[in-house]
C-alpha cells in the first residue's frame, strides 16, 4: 500500500466546529479540578516529552494528557522502513517545541485495536489528540519543513481554540536522561505471588488467577503478575477441554473461530508455540468482524504467555499485521 498524504487543513476545520468549544470547556474543567486537588503538572524533562503508549495506558497517557498539552501520535512498527526515517524527525521537533507538544509512539503490531479505532490504513501515520479530540495530521513520508508547518498549526489551534499552553520543561534537566520510572506501589506482593505459584502447583488455576489479579489491581504494571495471570488463565481454559474432541472440531471446522481458539490453546500448552500462533493467524485471514477481533485478542493473550521478547512472538506480530491488511 502506497503512503498517501492526509489533508493538513483538517486541524483547523475540526477546531472550528461546535465540538471544539465543548472540548475546550472539558479541558478547562479538567485543569481546574487538577489544580484544586493539587495535582497539576510539574516541570518535566525533555526526555518526558516522548513516550511509548499502549492500549492499557492510552486513556491516561493520551486522552487525559491532551487536556494539558496537544499529544501527537506516531503510529509505527519495527519492520516499517519509512517509520525509521520519520520517527526521529518527529522526536527532534517535539523536543524543540519545548513542552508545547507531547509525542506518543504507538507500535501498531502490539496495539492493533488502537490502530483500528483511529482508522489507520498504512504506516507511518501521524495523528493528534487535543482536549480529547482526535485529528488526522498526515500519513506516509513527509519532509521536516512540512511537518513543522503542521505542528505550528496544531500548536496555534491548541492555544487559541482550546486554551492549551503546554507543559513546563525543566531547563536544567539532562535532555538525554531517561524518564524516571514511576514508584512501585507498596504491597505484600511476595506473599500473593507465592500463593499464586502454590495454587498453580496444586492445579487450582482459579485460585492462581485471583491471586495474580489481586496483585494487578494494586500494581497494574507488575510484569511477574501479568505473565502469571496469562499462564494461569490459559491453563484454566484448557482444563475444561476434551483435547481429542477439540482437535477433531478444529480439523472439521477450519473457519470456526472458537474451535480454532480452543485448539490453539492446546497447541501452546503442549509446547507447539508456532503452531498455535500460525493457527490463529490463519483464522484471522478466514474471519471478519467480531469473530476476527475475538481471534486477534486471543492471539495477543497468547503473546503475553510466551513473552514479548521471544522472537516467535515478534515474527507472529508481523504475520498478524500482514493478515489484517
């Protein structure tokens, strides 16, 4: 698919409609509430102006932040060569705007639901969110001067129509410093995680699921609990299956999403990782609508079981992206 440029006048056109005024009012209310609670944004370092965002953090990192600063979204993928040229230019420009913009990088392979929600047809694709309003900027390759003109227009609209003046940037911060990780909430995680492992060993998969969820309810970013939950849920699903019957149904009904999902679960538990991934990717190609989305979501869950760093997951993400388009 050849990249195509989107209309850059869309920013001004959308800002002129009544919805823009409503969004401005909501943004002002959000800022006033944050100030009342003493939760207004403090000064950030230049490194904090470029962030990686996923589906789980989208509301917090993009929608909520867009009431303070325009958020530019860069949809990209590791295999996309034009993305590798565009992304560094966007990062450099956003830092040069000194807090008037925030850049959110979204890996489409790992966050395909967001890609669908924005109607992305090809990458690289660049959008903005201002006071909760999504605006298309451009798609495909673009020169630095053209990008800067678009960002200038975005900043002007954000200030004049939405009252967004951006974030304060600490001039003494090291621009190359990595953002400081958020503090991990205190909690008796060792005991809960140990209880989950004991439940798994005893075959109490429901108990393990609950124990991991208890950790994640307090600490959503706990990687050990995320992995454990994905594994426990898989084992819980497989526990109720008749393997022979499930495989028979999958063989007889290649287009049946639920039959293929059940067989893929069995494949993964049996150690046949690539077979599980390939089965669901083939099913994505054969299905459409809600069924296709159900298969895609299960495949993403199986990626969690195996782990994002596994090369088989990376290969399957690329294959899934090709299957979807």
